[in-house]
C-alpha cells in the first residue's frame, strides 16, 4: 500500500477528491495533509476525514525558502510518504526539495501543458483564442510545470467564457483526472491517463 502526502494552500477541493478516492481496492492511502497556511480550510476538511494534518506558515520565513522547506520536511518525512501530491499548493519549491522526491511528486495544473505554465492560465487561453482548455497532472521537476505528463483532460472554451466560468468547468474535470492519475501512478502503470 502506497503512502500519500498531499500539500495544499487553500480549500483543498482536489485534495478531498484524492482522499475520497483512496478506499477499497485503491493501491494508496492518505497519511498527511500539510499546508503553508495554518488557516487553510482544507486542513479542517482533512482532519474531519481522520487524515493527519500539519501546517508550516511560510510567512514565518520571509525570503527564506530553504528555511520554510526545512520546517515542512519535518512532518513530511515523519509521515514517510511514497508519493506526494501537490493540490493547489501555491509555493514554488527549491530544486533541492524537488530532487529529494524526484519521480514521486505529482502536481495538477489548470492548463493543457506545455501550454500556459505558471499563473492566469484560463485568461491566457481565452486571450489566445484557443478552442479548448483543460488540466494536466505531471511529475514535478525543478523547472516549473515542465515535468513528464501523467494525464490530461480537455474542456471546450465556449463563446462568452470568462476566466471564472472556464475555471469552474475545468475544476470539475480536475476532480475526475487527479484521482484517476493517482490510482494509475500508485499501481506503477506508465501510460498517460486521458479523460
């Protein structure tokens, strides 16, 4: 059984879908939900599902990413995760942190990577006149949003879409994609999941 730690920064809707999926014959179980924000609503949601939680406030480490990550590593390493899932974790991780978990840290990003890494993905897709948007689950590498793609889901961009309406439709599909990719990855299956 694979042990999964999930890192969040906010409400944790993708984290909740991941936790809810890890039951029955699923090859993984959640062992920790950690956040860089002690007030993140997702922490209470995880605790309500009896998943251990931890918070390390990044604001206690101004201009000191290494110090923040060192503090974050304490509960993370104590949980002994086999897989780490970033689910709305809004901190850029250092190369050293990423390399420590190379090949077993997943992230979900709200675009069809390699298009639109970084922020404001929905506004950028609409401004470019794209016919579709979507979400990608990828392995985390030191280069932002550039790791090997493990799964994608596509959503049409509709006439009159705003970044908010598009984001809402993409999020529905993220909630399907991330659990499917995690199950696939925990089983050691290599091909990408396309929904």
